[in-house]
C-alpha cells in the first residue's frame, strides 16, 4: 500500500520487491524493484535485489549487470559480489565464482555467507588451513554459530590421523560447542 501511495519514493517499492523475493515470487518482485531504481538509480540494495530476482528467472547476464551496478555504487557491498559469484557457480563457472566469493570477503570481511562458501570450497579441496581461516572468521563474527563450530569440528576430525594430540582436543571442543 505504501508503494502505491508514495510512487515517487524508492524505499516502499524496494521493500515490496525484497519481500516478494523472500517469498520466491521473482517475477512479481521485478516490477517494484525496477520502480525503486527508477526513483533512485544509486540504490545499491535495490540493484542487488533486482539481480537476485533476475538470476532466479534465468536472466543471468542482466542479473550480473545489476550486481555490478550495486558494487559500483557501494564497493563494500559484499552481498552483491557474493550473489554475482552464486550466478557464476550456477553456470558452472566455479573458479570465477570462487574469485567473486573471495572478493566479497575483501569488500566486506564481516560477510558470513562468503566465508562459509569459501570454507566449504577449501575443505572439499582438503586445503585445511584456508578452510579453517574462514570457519574461524565466522566463529569470531558469530560466536554462537553452531554451523561454524560443526564445520571446524569436522575439519579438525579429518586431520586427527595426521596429528592426533593436536586435532582431537580441538575437534572435541568444537563438537561440545555445537551441543551447547
């Protein structure tokens, strides 16, 4: 209703589009997000949300252009960089996606989803030190994040054969943290 009453204001249209995205109503989200961006072309969060709606409709090139616009307006917008990486990963461009996830962490060191994705990628490649770096970053940013503790516990458990006296206590500590 606010978007109807205040068509010249970008925030209500953005909120409408954002909520439609959360409901996975991608096509319906597109119109209010475009309206928000017409009212305020430098609205980085609206550009990011439009990129999400478009990517979910398979409009990958256009979605990337909106992520790029969001980043141009707000270079520290790690979420937009990360979303660009998700689109690339969805197209099978894993190395390019990994580069974007790393760029997301560089743009915003506090952006947890990028740390989580990089931790998963490095753990899958058995690059334990790199994976640990990202899981520890999540633990520092969100001390009660059970997923980060679980991932650290699994990471340490996978290294027990190499150095049992070092990694067994660390794994147990993380698993106990998960249980707490």
